[in-house]
């Protein structure tokens, strides 16, 4: 573990990545003793990280203190879509209206990165690029309440995104095209177009996800 970062942050990032990319599966129980042994840390930073991950919607803590990775149901994914299809277009709308030159450069940087790895098959790299693009748009709104609401959706969204990327690799190419259009609308400060394009992007994701789910 790197000394320059807090143990809590390191444990948090380690567990978050393990959960998002399937090293720890949905429904699995987290054992403090095992994690403590693997990372060579005390239980205190593990407990702090667990609280953070519970807030992210990635872990569930029962009344007896047992900790498990959440296993979203199809109803929960549907509820997630109902939120995303309204909130994320709103973020794109305000990002187009309010983006500063600095924030526009950040969005551009994230878009370029996602475009460069469009042919990449590394799930972690693709997911990170996608996440950064969407996050940069949310940050550009300058609205702390909107940022907070979307952040709360990221936990279940990570499982949703992983399922799409694994089940339909071609979706990455289509997503990059969507990102390009959204980025262009934000550059031109066309808020209505940015909102419409983000809504269609979220709807396309959901359509792919439901098709994959129905095949199972």
C-alpha cells in the first residue's frame, strides 16, 4: 500500500475496483479478516472504506454487521434507468449552458481518450474512459445537488455498464459516436441538442441492456 495516500482511500479504491470488475461478485460476502490479511492493514480503514462503498450503493450491511456486494434486480435496473434518463440529460443541458473554458477542455480530453480506446478490449480502460467523460459533463454543470444525485446512481450504474460492455463489445463504438455528438453540442452551447442526445444515449444503453438480460 502506498504511504502517500490514506489507508482508507487505498482500501476503498481497491475494493471498489474489485467489485466493479467482478473480482468480487454480486452477492459475495466481504470478510474483514481476509481483506486485512491480503492488504496488510488493520480493520479500521476497511470499515471506513465499507461505509463509503455502502454510500456508493456497492455494498449492503445487514443488521448483524455482515457485508455483501449488492446484487441488483431487474426492477432496480429499471428504476436506475428511470432516474438516468431524466437526470443525465439535464446535466448535459446545463453543462452546455455553463461550461467554462477549463471544463470544456476537460470534457474534450475525456472524449479524446474514449475515442482513442474505442477499439480496446480492456474492460477497465473502456469503463474508466466512459466514466470520466460522463463525470466531466456532470462537473461542468456547477450544480452541487445535481452532482450529488448522479453520484448516488454510480454504484448500480457500474454493474449495468459492465454487463453492457461484456455482452455487447460493439456498443463501445456506438457510445463513442454518441459521445462525439454530445461533446459537439456542448462546444456549440446548444443545450437543447445536448439534452436530447444524452437522453438518446441513455435510452440506447438501456435497450442494449434489456436485450442482453432477456437472452439470459
